[in-house]
C-alpha cells in the first residue's frame, strides 16, 4: 500500500472501525463495506470512503457499534482555504453516502425479516430453550430448530428478527435497525398499561407472567434500554415506565441511565438474590425450585 493508505488503515484499526485486511481498502472516493477486525466471517458491518487526490482524506465507521472516524493526510493547520472547502464538502458527501447505505441495509433487513416471519410456524412449547427458561412460547415462532422473535417499533412496524437456537445462542438478522426497537411479549403496547422494559425476551416474558396486568417488552440488550425507554416516552408522554434490567454491572448502569432519562421507576434487585442469578428469569426459577423443595 502507498503511505496514505497505510496511514488510513492504521488509524482505522486504532479507532475500532478498520477492515480485517488492508486489501479491503478501496481508494476510489466511493463508499465500500468491509468486515471489521474481530467480527464474524462474512459480516460487513464496516464501511469506508478513501480519497487519494490532494488533500488525501477519508471516513469510516462501524454500523454495528455506531463508531465513526474521519481522516486527512495533512495536518488541518496546513490546509489551504480551497483544501479546507474541499475537505468539508467531502465530509458532508461521505456522511450522506453512509447514511443512505445504512438506510438501505435497514430496508433490506426489514424485508427479509418479513419474509422469514411470514413463513415461520408457531413455536413448539417443547423447544429446549423454552423448557429450560420455564416460559410459554407466547408470540415466538420457529424456523427449523431456532425460535424467531420480531423486533418492532412502537407503531408495530417490523424492523428485524432475533433467532434463539436450542442451546440459547442468539443472533439478530444482519443489517437491521435495533436502536429504539424492541421485542414484545404479547399484545402490542398501547400506552394504557404500565410499561416494563427488560433486556432479553425470556426475562421480559417472565416478568409478564408474574405481572399480567402490565405490558412488558424486551429492549434486546442492555445498551438499547435508554433508547427504547426514550422512544416509549416520546410515544406516550404519561405512561408509567418501569426499568427491569439484568443484575450485572452493565445492566444496572444502562438501566439507571434509562430510568433517569425518562423519569421512570426502578424494579429493585431482590434482596434474597443468590450469586447464580443474573436476571429475573433466573430469580423466578430459583424461587420455584425453593417452593418445590
């Protein structure tokens, strides 16, 4: 690689948005997708644009994490007025291209999700994951050996799917929009009942069974708790919101963040929590075992 491509590649690696291989960099001023170092083979969560004409510049990002980086081959203080203007124009063009590509990925993922969801059958109550978690299938469907769960927004629009295999391995359909979207546990939320927001679907389903008069949804993961809570508050200004995160450090931190952002309530961690319990499903099953014994 020439010096500029090498420098660009090294900066991308440092910023966590770099391709797995230097050969993935294409220097033609257009947007290209690449696999991020450390991601699964075949995934294309990264993107980059590289201009080698003076002043050499580029941009890159990670669609999965939201990380983004801009780069210039010259120190900004040394740029001429015309170079600054050109660089500013490129940055705006690159931002627009990345946004358009991201939106296209989201549309493709939603269309693919709709096809899979339509073809999936109702989930078997004997699915190993459901039996292990002690929950009913609810809205879950099944495709092959995997449970299929819809990821929707508060209007009910389908944006993607989550798949859970028999061993509990989870994955989302590639390219879907997750921020602010969630997995329902039953009837779609309508703003008439207190809204509980948990992390995973099994945990949300457990809370829903414990408190049938509320509406419980799953934010998909801890990091999505604040954006789902904010979307709920934006949709229904007055609905009581209760955050019910997992018991680990990340869950508690993101749960507190969500609670603060929307003026929500907090589902306190049980006082009798054993170290083996990481979420409300674990705790509920521990309680059942205690009663059974």
